[in-house]
């Protein structure tokens, strides 16, 4: 199912990523940039379902960070959390991918 694929993808992202938080320097993969880039690429290729899935993964990943205590003004990958959410939601709305 679509939700199962999204959950598996999030778990894969979680296990392969490290986050910079509380000034502890660690390597951080560009998960959200990758999600947005893949969503755009799949949309251009005409695969709207995969484009939507990648946006959903990005939104879910940010939601996990919010649960962990990140605020709207905190940054992930040098971008504010609130801006990440806006980018994913605007992409979904502008491309008519909302379900």
C-alpha cells in the first residue's frame, strides 16, 4: 500500500541519516532536498503518484522532527522547518497532486 511504502521509506531515511542538533557536529544527508528534487523529477516524467509520494515522505520526515522537538523556526539542511513544509505543500497544491 502507499502508506506502507511511505513508512518504509521514512524508516530507511531515519536509519541512514544523522541530524545536527544542539551544536553537535555530525554528517547530515540532504534528505529533504532529495525528496523535493525527486518529486520534481517524477512530476516532469509524468509519474504523479511517485511525485506525490516523495512530497508525502518529506512532509512526514519533517513531522517526525517536529515530534522530536524541532520548532518552526529551527533549520534542517539550512532551511527553516516552516519553509520545508510550505515548499512541499505548495508543490502538491500547484501541481494538483492533492488527494
